[in-house]
């Protein structure tokens, strides 16, 4: 009679298959773990395989071992095979039972140890930037690309989208299950709509790093612009941004950060989901409890609609709505490229040609790359046939940088670009501040939400720079439009002409 080293229940094809598969998967996991530890590059798909897929199959394979033993035991009970006991018994004096018990105890301890390490590594992996941005590459490509060019590029996605604590972590992973299904089934919107729902409150997110009560004074900033003329004339605007802030001593607030809800509470109702059309604003002074309601006198909110509209208490994200995923416009990207000398300013009309090539409609990234090359090169071959051979290398460099600007900010597959994602900081190509500060929001007592330029910024210099005479640091210089359009600009707003491409 053949001597058996394991209990008779273990000798069945299901348990044997489970043990064999478990061994293969275990060795595969061990090999990939070593590869992952010694590799200097991060591969998100390796992480998915190592920490999510293979462990799931390993657990399933291990479960086959007791499952096969169960079916074997059921066969004994039915009399299909002889067995001395109705119920399995454990006798450590029996070598077979000792072997099985030793393997079970040792295997369980080893499995729990490796599982604890694996679970922790899986937790770390699912919290990584690579997992958020690269696993679902097509869907998250716009967000992942713009994230790397943002001020928060060293802040992990989960630090803002989830934050600390088990509750929000569990909530995000549960919602992520549907997102995985939507990605696999192709049932996701293109582009991803904003604002994102169910984000953690700003006071629990932004305030982990930013301390509103400590914001004071003004910040100097130079806005880089090049004109749409043959010379690509450099036209910077140097400003003091009246950031202001809150005084923790007496809860006063000033400047732009007057909106921070230290001394006041600002509420508003918007007509659209992206909160670009705001016809109704209510301001409550926390010290005096005075309430002022401002309504757009040119396009007021109907009373019935206002009764059902969502009232939002204004916070940081209402202005800083693109803190980590800003899609730069073609105008801005080419300005930066020329300023950084990646595109040669001496090429006539290069800003015009480059911005025109990016701003066209393309069905795919491949067609965009081809179209940008053709648009720019054809422009110079047609308009500057004598110049093109002399500056062909410079023009080719400009084409390469223009393509790069497109790839980092426009994503045809997801239909994502700057025009779909308005940036509420400023009012150059989007309404931004002018959603409320347009001079048309009036209260019952006749007061108006200011649209005085000097309330938010002071122009120190513009255009050629240098001493422009008569500079009053309390008020700054009056704005000078770089293109002579008379006083027409005074009766309008920037975004009516500027849309991110060549001005209309």
C-alpha cells in the first residue's frame, strides 16, 4: 500500500491543482517583487499586476485546497469512498496529521505575514500618483499631464482628492469601483466634467498647507505677453496683486482674500454647473450681522429659480478652481515658450503662426502633430519664401515646441482643452473675478459690487517697462492697451476679445 504523507482528504485533483497554481503564482509574485524593488523606473501596470491582480488569484488558488478537501469529505459521507470517521479528526500522534498541521500553521503564519506586507504595499500603490494618472492612461491623461506642470506637482493626488482618515479613504475606493467599471465599459464623459462632486471640504484640504489667517500684503507678479505683430513685440505687465488677508487679532480681512470668510460670509447662486454665471450674491458681515443681497440688474435670477437654486458658501476653490490641473491656452503657452527662448522671437509672425496652428480643431493627437507642422511651415513658405531657407532650423525648433505645447494642454481623445475648463483667477480669457465684480451686481440700498481695477491690482509698469512717470504706489498706472483701439477697451472686458487664441 502506498505510503501517504498527507491526510487522505488532500489527495484530490482540485486541491492538487490549487496547490500547484498557488506555488506558481507565489513564485511569480516573489520574482516581480524583486524586480519592482531593484528597478529604478515606475511601471503602473506592474504595480497593478503585483499588488492587485496576482494576490487576488493567489487567494483564489489557495481556497481551492480546502474546497477540494471538502468535496472529498462529502464523497466519504456518501459512501463513495471508505473513511473511518464521519467527521474529520485531528490526531497529532499521527504523522499524516502532524505534517498537515505543521504545513497549515507555518503556511498560515507565512501567508499572513506576506499578506500584511502586500496589503500595505497595495495601499501605498493605490495612493501613488502613477496609479491615479497612468493606470487609466487615456481617461486621466489630461489631468496627469497638467498636474506635472502645476504648483502642486510635488503633492500627491490623494492628498487633495482624499486627504487623511479612513472614512474618506474608504469612500473614495468605493466610488472608484464604479470608475473602474466606467473605464472598462467606456462609459465615461469626454471631457471629465467639473466641478468634481463630493470633494472633501476645502477647510480640511487646502488648510493642511495654506494658512489663510497668515496671508498679508501684496504680491508682485509680471504677466508675460508678446504681441501678434511681425516683431512679436514683448509686452509685459508688472503688477502688485493686492492679495491681502485676515488679521487673527480682530478677524479683519482685506484685499482679494477678503472673501476668505474670516469676517464675512459670501454666498451665491449660479445658473450653470461650472458656476460661471452668478446673478445673485449675499454677503453677511459676521461682526454686525448685516446682510446685503446683490443681484445682476441686467439679467436677474427669476424668483422661482432662485428658490430651488443651490446656495454655495464661497471658499478658496471658487477662485482657485484650477490649482493642479490648469489647461493653458495656446496664447499663454507660446508666450512662455518665446520668453524661455525655446521659440526664437526674431522669426517674423511666429507667435501668430504658432497660436493659429494649435488653436485649430484636430480629431486626434497624430493629426494635430501633422497639422501643426504643415500650418507653420506652409505659412513661412508662402509668406516668407526667401526667409524660410535661412531660418529653417529655427522654424523647425518652433514647430517642435508648438507640438509640445499642444500635447501638454490639449487632448483630442478626451476633448479636453483650455476652453472647456475656465480658470477663475483673473479675468483675461474667462469671466473669473468679473462673474461678480462687473459693476452690474446691485443691492437694494444702491451699493454695487466694485469693478474698480485698483481694488485688486496696481500696475507698476507695462510694455517697455522702466520709469513711466507719475507712478502713485497707492493707485499705480492706468492701463494702456498694447494695440491702439482708442477707449473701446474701457467699455468692455478682456475676455470679450481674448479667448486664448489670437484676439478677435
